[in-house]
């Protein structure tokens, strides 16, 4: 698996972000975009100030104004003045009663002298922030034996992958795995908060995410009661109702973490892995990974790399195929987010329905 960043650095970054977070609900037609010749943009919220627009924020502007992303990106790279003209014309045409929840950092977050525009969401968006996530996880992470295998903060998502030697077993002789959990969140609304079992294969340090179902995994949307204001903008102060909604999600996260670390969940996964190791691949490896690529949206390069891993490791089983994919995550994935996606694909391969397994092992 990709190791990401040092955990102390991870915690410091989460805390720094929490100290400088600024959320507002703003009237869309009270905003403007200004882009310079380098493609760098500032987002102006009338009466509040200017904020440097991140790539994620640009994506949200395109989505909010229903501008095709490819066209938006082309304008930004090649014709920044045209981008501003398009965006600001659509903003001006926005109804006077259309508001959005805007996630920001204040001006003291960096050295630019401006703040940072992070995301645009609907007014019913419920922030579930990483600082609160760490508070929820602290009792677990302080347990003796918990190992932080990997953690990262990307532009869109937060990842924590934890294991414990208390959950350990052999898929086969010489192939031990250790159990734990994946926790993933997005402060900018690009995905739900997720808690799922996570498996660390000790022989090669591959990681695998096992989305086993509602009983052992959890996904929650960032959604609460809509915020209303008649002002051009209003800084968000969470209502009692929204605080209660967030508290309920964090309780569910704590419960899901407890379930993911239970021995029963790990033993069930270990049995599935052992069954996958008994499922011998009798057919053509190239056709197998072509099928898996279509099934799980793998790129051509990922399919090729997985096939090379499969043939090099010479583990011609469904377990071997799954690990050939997670090895791509470990060694060749270009981003942490893509590596985590490939780890999830590995878990999905192992847990394919029996009927699909039978077709896979016989592909010719």
C-alpha cells in the first residue's frame, strides 16, 4: 500500500485546517471569479473577501453552473478571460434566491493574504470534519497494538488505515494477513464517510479494503437540515439540529469501528480469502484481467500491470488475481486516491458471487 504521510504530520495538518476553517452560506449571484494568465483564480464573495480557488473548487463551480467540465478546464488553461466571462455571466443569471454552502479557509491559513475557496455544496450539506473524526477514533488508536499502516490528506479525501496483530491468520502456509479498518472522509463533500474492514498482507505489504456489507461496513452522507438566510452571505453557526445530526453520525462511526475490529468479521473475511485461494484460474490470464478491467473500471495500464504481477508471482488463483491488482496499488498507482480504489477492487474480486467466480476461472 502507499504509505502516505507521517501520522504526526497528518494530525498537525488536520488541526491546522480546523483552526482556519470558515464556512458560509452565500447567494450565488453575490460571487465573482477572476482568473489570471497563469490560470490561477480568486473567488470573490461580495462583502466577505477574496479566496484562492483550488482545483476541487473549480470542479464545483463547473458543476454548480452546469458548465461541462472538459470545456471549463480548456477555458481555464487556454482562455482564462473567456472562463471568467462564462462563469460570471452564468452567475449573474442565477436566481436571487439561489444559495450555496461554501467551504473556505480564512486569510491566515497561508501566506497569500487571501483565504482559500475549497468547495461549493448545497445548503443542506452537513460538515463532518477530520478533527472530529480523530476525536472519535482516539480511543481506538490509543489501544495497545493498534498500528497506523498508512494515512493521507488529498485534495478530496482523508484516509486512515489501521491494523492490529490481535486479528491475524493464514490464508495458506506462509501467507499471513492482519486485520484492521479503513476510515475515509471528505471535508469537501466528494464522497461519503466510510468505515470498512482493511486487510494487510504481511508477505508483501499489500493492502485490501473489504466492503463486506451493512453489518460490517458503514457509509454516511454529509446531509443535514438546509440552512436559510436572507443576507448576501452568512457565516455558518451550526444549529442544535445540525449538531445533533453530526453527533449521530460520529456515534455510528464509533460503532462501525468497533464492529470492524471484532474477531468475527475478520474470521469471516479470512474464510473468504482461503476460498479464493482454492479457486484455481484455469483460463487465459490476459482475458481474465480484461474482464476485471471492464468490471471494475481499470485503465489499460492497470490491467497490464496487474497481468504482469499475476504472471510474475505465479499464484494462479482468485486470491492471486486480487493481490495482483492490489500490488498495482502498492507500486504503480499514480495517486493515493487511486491506490485506495485499487485496494477496494482487490477486496471486491475476492468477494465476487460464486456464479461469477466460476465464469472467471474458466475464461478462455
